[in-house]
């Protein structure tokens, strides 16, 4: 039996190669591990439409929310590695959960194969106009003069805005009073009303309020100025080059997916992201499309984990 199996194996290789070359032959599922209408979902849908045009097969967004994105990520990690079930991942399940879940938490990065980065976007540090700070340097000086007195809102414990505030506190040597909310949208009325004084927020959430003068933008958490908000200086320009905070959406597949299939998906995604319709849809979400491949995404995720794992452990964040 063993000899027959060894003889048969070479006969299977051409069939496997042909299957990879002809991929896709049916619909592809893009699993969004969050509810419809959120930032990850809003990026996934135009990307799926662009992929559909490039691949010539339906690309269906499937929402599988739960546990901060971990439920959907586990679902994809357990799927057949054939390229027909993909994950639109983000910081929650790919960076924060592995660092905050303890030794027993599954490392989803080992169970998933990186395909390509879809898009990312910086945060904007915004303050109530009544706060006497017109730059990040002035904000830091004020926080040093009033330790623990500046109420810093966030979208919730363990979210990117929360961790951005913690990282700023560590880098600047300041103590801010964290006030968590159930999402940025819930925090904004209190910020405009003066109940809290500052928060980090997505471009799409705060830009209109900044343009209308209801909030003041101090800096974006990007290494270079965003083309979406070119007038706002970066944290690097303000003296904090380590304060780089990005929300991202990335495409991943089950580990073991053949490399030719990963490359085909990455190439189709890059072509889709070059389409004006897709770029415009992402820009409305405050997201910048990225040209990427499996190696680039693997390096990007490693950088994100190197940034946030020490912050998460320093504040004792636990999600299990």
C-alpha cells in the first residue's frame, strides 16, 4: 500500500497544479469578523466588488462577528486552504487578541497565511475647542501641568483609540484619565459638550466635525501627512515619531493555501485597489489603499505586534 501511495503521489501533482492555475472556479467568501456597517465591513465591500470584476467570480462578504473579531478569524483559520474562504482581518483579532489573551490564547497569525494589505488609515488626535492646546506639544505640556486631569475618551477598552492614548502617555511621560465608551460615535457628543476633552478618532468619524469647527485636530498618527487631511501635521512632525497608529484591513487565507493562489489573490486585489471606484469608496472611509503582497503584509503585521504587544502588557490588558 505504501509503495502504491508513493507511486500515485506524482500523478496527483499535475492535477493540483492545474487546479491552482484555474482558480477561482466558483464563488469566493470574504469573511468580515464584525457586524455589517463598521469600518472593516465598509472597506471589505468595495474591495469585494473590485475582486469580483478582476476574478470573474462572485465575491461574497460574510459577516461572522464575535469576541472582537476572533470568532470570524477562527472560522477562516479552520476552513479548507483552497482560496475560497478569506478573512478581512484587522488589529483586533490579529494584533490585540494574541497579546491580551494570555498564554492560552491561540495565535491566529500562525493559523492564517498573509495575502495582502487592503488599506490603512491613521487616527487623528482631536480636542474640544475650549481646551487651551493648539498643537500636540501644547497638549503634552498641558497634560504635564495637569496630571490625570485631562479626560481622554476612547471607543472602548482595548480599542485602537485607547491604545493610542496609552502609547502617547508612555512616550510623553504624561498621565491621562481614560474614559471608555461603546464606540467613537458614543464619545463624540461628550467631547463636543466638554465632558471629555480629547480622543483619538478615525478620519471618517471626526473630519466633518473638525471642518465645522466643532473639534480641533492636533495631529495625525501617521509617518507622513495623509492625502485625505494634508493640512494636519503628523505626530512625527510634532516630535513623536514612535506614535504611529494605524487602523488597517488586510486579506488573509487559511494556512496551507498554495502560494500560487495567494499570489493570484494579491494581484487581483492590487488591480482592484487601483480602480477609481474602489479608491473613492475607501477614501470616504478615511482609508488609503495599499499595494501589497504576502511578504509585505507579514512584515506589516510583525511591526504592528512589535508596537502594541509591549503597550498591552504594560497596562495589563486582558481579554480572556
